[in-house]
C-alpha cells in the first residue's frame, strides 16, 4: 500500500547539516551549470535536477560506499550525492581532460568508478536492465551490496522497465528501483502517457514490494529507501519506489521553462514545496541547526562550487589523440 512518509527518526545536527549541505550543493551546482551553458562553456544537452534534490540526497544517505547507483541523463544530482568530486563533475560538463570521463562523456554520461556511480544513460529506460545485471553480479559473487537505479516516469512505458521488473523478481536481485515521477517526462503529462498513474503499483504484477514517497521531503525519502535497502540486503529481493517530485526548470536547457505543457502558475505553486526550503525550515524549527549554521553551510557550498567552476575553466581540453583511447576494439 502506498505511504507518503514524513517521519524523522534519528535526526541530529550532524545528519541535518549533511542533508542540507548536499541538497544546497546540488542546487548551486545546477545553477552554475545553467549559467555556464548560457555562456557557451557547456555544449550539447543539459538536463537540470533543480527541484528534485531530496530524492538523490535522501536515497544516497542510506547507502554504503560500496553500494552502487545508476541513472539516466538527469544524473548530476545522483552523481554528486554518491560522493563524486564537484570539480571533476563540472570539468566533465565543460568537456575538459580533468573531468570524470576526461571530457568524453559530458553532461549526459557521467561515470565514477571511485564512488560506484555507474553512469548516466541517455537512452530512456536502457539502464534498467543494466541495473538488474549489476544486481545479478552482486548476488553471483555472494556480496551484500545493493544497487539503486534512478529513472523517470517517462521510462515506465518502455519495455525495458517491465523486462527488468520481471527478471529482478524472478531471480530475487538486490536492486532498488526509484522512479522520480516529476509528472511530465519530457513534456507529456503522466495522465496522457500511463493507464496506471500510480507507478509503485506496477510492482504488484511482479510480486515486488513498493510504495510511494513524498519526493520533496528528504527525510521521507531517506526513511523509505532505508527500509528498501535493509530489506534488499536481508532478503535479497527488489523494491520499486515512486518518489513524487517536481522539476522547477524545463526538460532541458533547450526547454528552459517548460511553458508549452504546464502553466507558470503551476510551477510557482510547486515551488512553495521547494525541498531545500522545507528542510531548512524544519531544521530551524526542530533546533537541529541555527541560522548561523545554515549561513555557514551556504557559504561553504558557494565556495566549493566557485572552486569547481574555476577548476573546470582551468582544465585543458582533451588532445585530439585521446579520441583513440578508452575504447574497445577487436584484436
């Protein structure tokens, strides 16, 4: 049965600061990325995570360093929340040699072996079977890690979603599938795309436990993913979570406002539930943090992102001969 959780067990000043800092880090990173894109420093497509920060941060907060995460092309937040260096992530967006993938992946294809972040994948739904494959490898090797797989509501109608659910259930694989339901996929409302709009219910067909969670509440996400991860480690079975969230920007920087398919009034209404502002307010109300603590976090985050942009700017472009490295070939 769906649960929209709001509980906050075990929160102290240290955890509150960590969660707020990571959400602010992602938000500031994305704002700077948008600025850099407008200045022509970032090429190709750029899909921002602004508004959805609570999902990646809440989920990552219950993972171990040796757990895995995999995502689609709106993956900057997931990569940062998993622990990747913001400087190297920004350098990758800039297409520079000091980026996570030496400038070859760019915004849509981040990958970081050091944090077990297994990439952003640009083909909608294509990474869900990969997550099942990683989970199979974990089980085959006798490990107790889990893999968290993030995907959007637009992937649910893809065949890969159902194939992956079936295999994960059939083979009892340690994978937690998290659908970040921002209601519009690329630009089509969920009501026009899915006959079943409560996405967590799709797990029922495969006997997979599932629930809905308020994706704008970092503590609710942390609690729901924590339960799923504990169950997966203990019982070696998958979970399907639906995080109900909202992106404040358009699908990409090519569609910066999303004005064609949603109203300005709707966006402004949703911004009243900004996950960062909600958690900041709660931290102050509960006494986990003071105003001085919050300002210190903001300063640290701003300094770190300014450093990341400077690092990316200073990093050289990859030399032409690097086109022939890091590739597979026969013989």
